[in-house]
C-alpha cells in the first residue's frame, strides 16, 4: 500500500514471518501525532477501543483510555 501527496509519502510492506512490535516502534519518527496499532490488545500500550457492531467480549484494563461506539 502507498499513500502520497506532494510533501510526504507512506509505503506499507508486508514482512515475511512475524516482526515484534517492540522492534517496530523505536524506528518510527518522533514527530508523529498518532500511531494506529491493530491486533495487539494485550500489549501494555494506551488504547482507544472501537466497539464492534456484533456482541463481543469487552476490552478492558488500565490501558483503555476511551471506548467509542
């Protein structure tokens, strides 16, 4: 996937095998306003939970800072 405008671009590359999140985060630019991480609900990171329209177990814990419908 690639997103581009005249002043910036973003490229997503799928790695072979699993890459630990702890290896990826330190390589991100420090001036990012938002980092979206999907699929790591057990990671000790701040979370904004988006509720699923189907009933599912709630994601709760001290890291959850907001839940949105």
